């Protein structure tokens, strides 16, 4: 059949990626939009490619070899991919296939010039652009040359860069096929790229256009500085004309050539303003057709625009749905919870059920809509102050939004209260340790009751039980007295820092005063793991065994070794208390330490190697002594001041309040995560039943459903497999995105800045959260399971939730990209006396692993040392 090898562009649309590849499918879609001109052409389909692959010698063996290579083995990839390209280019195009291509050419004009363009099936997808991975050939003339370049396009599926890209993204080479687009060449006066959302700010209301003279290749390959135009609401709002010294034009002999531009034309704009506005309107029409922001290549020919490519922009962070056309401002929940990774749908819906704040979801992350709080003058000031204390970058970004005319319409009355509202200060509370003990006791009793009652539930009754029990969790989490306890501790911390700096010139004095406080369940967890190491250290057989464990069954193997029973009991006792925690624990779907105890083993081995017996108790006592000495020294200095007795008494009251209550700051989350684990164990059992009943394919599929969808599956015993597949794809694409701290309903990502002028040149600025200065080797670690730390190392990572605490005992300092004064990493750093700076933008990229750095935990910056 001839037609399966060649299809005209007007015969295809974006549903036919499997037949004509991403580029061909998009061009077919474009050619169907009213008012959009696309140069005429046809597609050589993937059927033709498959036929050539089948005829290429020993290609299967080479693909097998390729799939086994490490993506970093560049030499082997280079050699193998070159062999595959040679094999493909060496296959003679069969007669009937060549005839189909030349017949299509004859209909368009044999001696015209053509662009011959690769169009792979994994290309221009919503989740991966694969931009520039395969080859394009311009100004190709004559049937023989076109057939030769079609062959080269097929081979370009195996360029070294394309192969490496697929290896890194886990894409099987056999699943990707190559079509080829053959399109009449246009010879433009100007060409360039149009983004229907601003690629710098992600603002969906701003169209960004880059333009240069001649063919667009000069821009794409970075040979010239383009003109850049920004268009909003039908008018040019910004324009920068680049000095364009070169243009690429078609050469008479075929191919292209660079040409110098006359000096007097170099500073001329490539487009008039009215052309820019017209082009932006075409961009909006194309965006509306494809239903998402587009990256479009265009050419200007005799004052008319022709479109030669359109692909989705894959790097934009999605916008939360608001259900109205009003302006909204969202702040990231993940930045406050120290967990900015993408969450699965079940994890997102549990969090939404747990919190009363107006929570929206986008890109697998949660956001709080703070528009009302910013609109109300009464709530705005206190909210901005609280946001600024927590994360100055969020406060600065919100200030930027407020300074824009008319984006937020002021409200006459008070915005809604609730978490994050930062309303009035907490009412003072008596400094009584019994309050904390009682709150913890009530929470533990409630969790025990939940654990007991859930055992008898299954099916719909289980999901109804969880939904009701979450109300009890909410009652405990948002209990006014609980809130009062940690808020009064936080306010006392701020009071101490402000007053002691004013009275004594002491910066961040509270940092030392909060070392080794009672009732901090998170810092106790890190010290308790040192205790586990103490039990195992005297038993060399156990230590040797732990160095080579392969799977999660190792706890059952331990009793066979000398000292193994004690080792197992120590690990299990630790897991009984802390095993419901894990990295990213606010997402109920993440594997807990109890489910994967092997993740603890490297930390236990590190503790055995790096510490002496009894280190946990010594560490705690040393911190307590340092805090006590600091307290005595400060009170003595205060008494020597005018009105010193009053100042000292007031300070002593605040120190007692902080030391009594600040440890509890970590408890509510521990209680929530403990309860989540009770729910999770029951839900996983229910999922196993659904697998046995052939409703689900695998038990983890429940993680890709919301709570309500899971309820429906349990009720009906039916699941939409296609939905689960789409959710898995979406989650994979969300993992690659970086969530913004602040996002608007226009999709604009607003990055705040630190407004501090007193920093040394080249310093990386952040928020000082734990005082002191330390020098050491930076260890840039993104996955805690791979944390190989030596004493004296400084941990540099994206964010630390409570699960990172066990590695804190081994480090000398901390630098994170995300965090605030009262986020978990900051609280624990102060408890352990570790100098720490958080909120250092791009720290994991800017600080090389192994680099010597100096962390200024008192002043909030990091120096990279020679």
C-alpha cells in the first residue's frame, strides 16, 4: 500500500503522532487552523522507517547492547550510535518506497527547494520536548538529494545526543520511531520564535517574540542576538533590538550559508510593531487550537507570516484552577513543609482533607490561595510580617505583587482567618511543662484508639472510618491550646533575638538558648539512632552483614549472627517509635522507614564508624550545658545595664518559655504522620484485596487516585486503568518541574530577592536560622539514602524535612535551598548547635560537591573558599 508510506500534511492531525511523529502531527494540526499558513509538504511515515530498520544488518544486536549501557558511558554510546547510523544510511531505499516519495514530490514540484525534517514519535510531547535531538536539512533540491536526506533523518534518531537523552529519561530506543517531513522551503526576510507564555516569568498573558533577519537557524543556533518583543493584551509592552551581524540564507548550490548584514541594517528591528502584534494574534490562535502554551517557529515572507513548527512549552509550571476569571495569588505549601517534590494524587487529597486552608493543586504540588489575605488591609500587614519571618523570599515576592496596579482589588473588611493568616499574636500562656506532656498524651491516646478501631474495618466501611477519623486528626492539629504553645515559643524566640540584639548587640541569641530542649521528638530521633549504633558496634559479624544487605528481609536474617538478636531488637524498637517517618513524609504514598528499613542502614553504619559509644547522651548534655552557660552569661550582662534587673527578669521568663515549649513545635507533625501511617497500612491491605479481585493491576495504583476516587473503586469494584496510566505519566512530568514559592493566576512565577547590601562580594545569600560560623567540605546530597558524610562535612541540599535528622548528627553545618526560621531543618539545626543558612536559591547547583565553604549562620550567607 502506497499511502501508508506517504501522507500529505493536510491529511494528518495531532492525533497521529504514532504515524507521522510529533513535528508532522503538529504541522498537520496547524495546517487545519483558519488563517494559519503552513508551507506545503508531506510526511514519510513511521511505516517506512520500520521497514528500513527491518532491513538494516545486525541492528537488533546493537540495540540490545545500547540498552545495557550506562548513560554516562559517552565513549561506548558514541561508538555504538555511529555504527547504527552507518547501518541505516547504508540500506538502499526499496523501489516502491522511493517511488511513493518521488510521486509526492512531483505533485509539489520536483525542482523546488525543500526542507527535510526529522519527526520522531517521542518529540514535541506535552511532557518532553526532545528539542534539537534529531536533524533538519534545509534547501535540498532534486529527488535523489531528497531521498538521501530522508535516509539521513532516519539515521539521526541515533545521534549521540538523542540516544543519551532517551537513556537519561528511561525511554526504550525500540519504542521510538522516525517519520520525516518534506516541506517546501520558504525564503523569509525575517524569522524567529514565538512563545505564547513568557519563557522567563511563565506569565501566560505575555507573548514573547524573538526575531532576526533571514532563516530562523541563526537564532536557534545562537549565532545572533535576536530582537525581543513582549506583547500583552494586543500591544507591544517591551522591545529590545539586538545587534544582528549575521543572517543565514539559502545558498544557490543547496544548503545554507551565513551572510554578514550591512552595518546600517544591524540595529534595525526585524519586524514593525504592527507585524509583532499581528504575529502575537496568530500565536494566540494556535495556542487556542492546541489547548496549551506553544513554542512556535515562524517566517515572514512578503509581509505574510508562515508557521513552520509549533510544540508545547514543557517547562511551564501549571496554574491552579480557581473556577473564576479573577486574579489570584498562591504560595507554595511545600516550601513551608520543607518538601517541594511532586506528590501523588492520594497524598495530595489527604493533605487537602487534613487542612482547613483554601488549598489548590497544580503540578503535583499544593498551594494556598492568599488573595483574600492580601486584599484586606487589616490581615495584610500581619500576614506579610509572618511570611517574612518564615521566608523573606515569599514576603518579598508578595510585596512585588501588591505594588502592581490593580492586580489585587482591595477589600474593605477582614480576610478569612485560619492557618497562615498570621492574625493576632497568640495569647500568653503559663510556662508549664505539664501542658506539653498533656497535649502529647492526648494525641498518643487518640492515635492508639484509631489504630485499634481501624483493624475491624474493610471495604467502604474503612474509607468512611478514615474520612471521619480525619476530623479527629484536624481537631488535634488545630487545637487552640496546641497552637498557643508553639506560637508562644516562636514569639518568645523572636522577642529574645530582637531585644538581646538591641540591648547587648547579640545577634540570634535564641539559637544557642534552644539547644537540647525537652520533648523534641525529631531531634530525639537522631540521637536515638546513635543509640542503635551503640548496640550494634560491639558485634563485628552484624556490622559486616549490614554492609552488604540486598533487600528488606535483612531484619529476619540478623538473629542467625552473634549479637544479631540484640541488633534486630534495637532497630525494631527504633522503628516502633519513628518508623512511620520517611523522606517527603507529608505525602502518605511515600515508603516509610518501617516499610523500607534498609534505607536506615547507611546512617547506622555511618554512626558506628564516626562516633564513640554514648555519643547521643553526650551530645544532648553538651547542648544543654552550652544553652545554660549562654543563659547565665546573658543574664549577667543584662543586670549590668541601666534597668538591668527588669531586663534580666523579662529575658529569663522568655528563655524559660522557649525552652519549655519550642520542642513541642515538632510534635503536631509527628502526630499527623503517625496517624497517616495507620491509614496507609489499612489502605494498602485494602489495595491487596483489590489486586486479588483483579480490580487493580498492582497495589500501588491506589496512590494515583484521589481519596474520593478510591472510595468509588472500593464501592464499585471497578477502576479506570487509562486514568491511572495518565496520572502516572503526569506525575513523571511533574517530578521534573521546580515549584515556585509564589505563583499568580496568570501563571507568573514571582521570585523574591533578599534586600541586604552588607554582604561580601560573591557570597550566596540566605536566611540565618542557626548561629555560628563553620568551615568545611560541602557535600551536595539530593537523596538521603546516598548520604555518605564524614564528621566536619557541611550538608548542602534542596530541603530537609524531619527524616533528615539522623544525618544531622554527623555534620558540622547546613545549607538548604528551601526553608524558614521555624521550618523543621532550622529548629533541629539550632537544637544540635549547627550553623545553618536556609533559603539559598540554587545552592545545590552553585556549590560544587567537595568544595570548601564557610557557612555564616549568624549573618545568613555562604562563602565559597579558594
